[in-house]
């Protein structure tokens, strides 16, 4: 079970980045009850299945498996139109928490989103000054939606 909160980024976060990855991802299925995603992160491939989001938009089932890069590259060719391109930055937070900050390119250029995975929907954490409006549960900010043609 994945529990995460999502925010727009409204300030400078890059001085706090501990590492970063290049990501290309596409969708084999964007059914709201089950999405099937193919992702290439740098030189690693992944296949991910996600279930329907909870009412709050914070929680959902997630299954992910690492797959060979060559298989991920072939599966990406089968994906629905509009593969997402982004850089993911890892920004440490308190304790063992961290933010994944995605800077999008292409049709979503200019969009920067931050996600933090928490242990429970009511878990409190310190919000850095660069964190903007919360958009958790807003389907316009789901990657499967953004892969359609960008944020409208």
C-alpha cells in the first residue's frame, strides 16, 4: 500500500537535492481502477501496477517489479501515446522521509511536483519553504493524466 501526499513546488529546492534520475514512463493501461506503467529510470526498467486511489487520493495499492532495461524499452514502444519525460530529484526530509521532486519536460514543461510517501494518512511532517499548494487527490496531477497531453 502506497500512502503519499503531492504538492506543487513554489520555491528553490535544488540546493537540498541528494541525488537525481532521468525518467521516461508510459502507460499500458490508464483505467482509473488499475494503471499499468512502464518506467525507465536512468538504466533500470520497472513495471508498476497501481490500484484505484482512496477517497482522499492519498492511498492505493502499488506493485512494482524491476525488469531488464531492454524489455522496458520494448514495452515503452507499446504504451499509449505521450511518454512522460522528467528529472526526479531526491530531497531528504526529517527522519527517514524524503521528497521526490519531479521536473517535467515536453507538454508538461514548467510543472514541478513534489511527493512524500508517509506511513499513515495523518502522519505529520515538516513542510519546507519551497513546498507550495497541496494537490493530493487532484487527478489533473496524476502522471497518467499528465501523459495525455500535459496539464490544461
